C-alpha cells in the first residue's frame, strides 16, 4: 500500500487521482498531526509520496524533520527522496549542490554577512536580478537597476544578516525576506 502525505494546497490530490487511475491502493496521512509517527508506523504502507507546498519557517522544518524520520529512521521508501525534497524550493541549497557536483549554472552569490553583500553591490555591474530563496512563478523577484548617489538604492536591515542574502547577476537573490527596496529618485 502507498502512503500519500497530505499538504495544505491539496497537491496530494493528484497522487490520489493517479493511484485511482492505476488501481494502486493508498492511504492519506497527515504529517502535521500530533500522532503522525504512530499513524505512519501502523499505516501498513511500504512507500510514501510527499508533495509539500512551498513552506516557510517552522512548517518547512517540521516537514524536513518528519520526512527525514520516515526515510532514515523508519527506513521507508519516500518519493521524492528526502535528499530530493531537501533541494526542492531552495535556491541556496540548489546552488551549493550544483557547485559541489560541478554542474554549470548561472553565476550566483550567497551572503550571510551584510557588509560583504554591500561590498559586492558596490563593485557589481548593474542591473542585478534578485530573487528570494523560496518561491516560484516569479514571486519575490526584483531588479536593482542602478546605484543611487550616496547609496545603492537598497537597504539591508540587520535581520538580513541572520536570514542570509544572496545575489546573482543573472538570476537570483537568495533568502532575504527582510530585504526592502528604497524608492528611486524618479
């Protein structure tokens, strides 16, 4: 039997439809339930499918922690695998994975130090296309078109240092949910 983990956006219903079309027995399980582990252990399922939505903060950590337990501690088959899900929806993680495996990718910079990020901006060629670490369908994208006199035209609050900031001349700004734009002088 196949276990299908539910998700807040109902993406799992596609897996249900596929199982029904193919005649595969399945059971839907809720990873957010307080007794989730008991439910998984006693589900009678040999493998599990997960389709988590784009999650932030505690919800993302909860899914990662629980899916890790399913695959690594319970030794259950998980599709996609935990490693695949770990890379999913994180431009920072994907960039590091691509670099580690020497796979060509757009030039990307990830900063956790505010001063280092600002030094990079002072020497960078503009425009710089920026994007947050998570998100899809063009959400979180903005373009830094030029330096402003007396500044870069952006402010990086102190929180950006702990949240992480990444810049990419060709595609991304990573993990800067607190990054704010300063209005241009137009």
